[in-house]
C-alpha cells in the first residue's frame, strides 16, 4: 500500500506514518490486496483526504468500513461510484435530505461533490476484503483514523461532526464540544432508520445553519 495522500495532510500525519503500528498496517494491507480482492481500489484508499484537503474541512462524517460489494467503495464513507445502485443506508441519507431540504433524490450516489465542499467522509477502517464486512477492522486503521479525528479536534475550530449510530458516537470522546459542534443520531441503516432513530434528524439543514452562523458557505447536499 502506497500512502498517496494530499500534501495538505502530510505535516499533520507524517509522524503517524512512521509509527510501528502503521508500518504493520501497511504490510497487512499490501498482503491482503495481493492475495484477496479488496476494496476500494488501492489508488482510492485515501480519497477522503484527497478530495477534502485539511484546510477545507468544515464537516466530518464518520462511517465504519467501506462497502464490500464489487465496484461500490470509492474511499468516501457512504459513497458509491457513478452508476452503482445505492445501498440502503445511502438511500435513507438521500431520503432524509429530500425531507429536510426539499432537494430531489439524486441519480448519483457518488458523494465526491460533498467532499469537494469541505465534508470529510471518513471511514474508521479504510479498506475491506470483498464480501466480508469488517474484515480489516482492528488491524490498525482505527488507530490511524482516531488520530485524524484528534488532529482535527486540536488544530481546527468550529468543525461540525455528524455522528450517526453507536459506533460513530463512540468518537465523541476525541471531540471538544467547546470548540466544535456535534450532531448525533441513529444510523441511516434500515434497522435503525425504521425504528425512528434516523428520519427527522434534520442534520443537513442544521449543518448549514451552523455554517451560516460562522459566515461559511452552506453545503450543497
């Protein structure tokens, strides 16, 4: 695995790349991609960072690990490539945007357009083996992405963190809510959404309201 990451992140993450756990992680990922089919494609592993430079980050959305179906994952949490059917969680995200903001349900499930506006779409684990959800968890990725959250918390101010579901909510311990804003709700997966923990959270209008309060451009969701 080559760490192909936007230059803006390197001053903050270079020390992390030199740590033993990260070198072990690199070896693990290289081996996995050699002997198994894994996602996303190697060049897209760090897309969350490459489409959202450090200085542009306004909003952070935390996912768990990439989609594990062929052709789905593109390095951005909850996002799929152009022309790919929308997974259930993404469908519910778009339905909530439709209800919250009156924006028509989009054809494309590629959330690159969000990333380019300053939304860091960060999975806790950045890779996965095909058809095996969670297969690259607890191999070092979480240590790395927790460090990313801590760095954003320490080095920036006024970031809006969207924590969807129990796993993402665990990250609250790394976020200073005196410096940043936290919006938490249930996960957009059908199991959570159909129990009433997702729909109606209005996180998208609330995010844009909070951005407006500090004279930042709203996100075009």
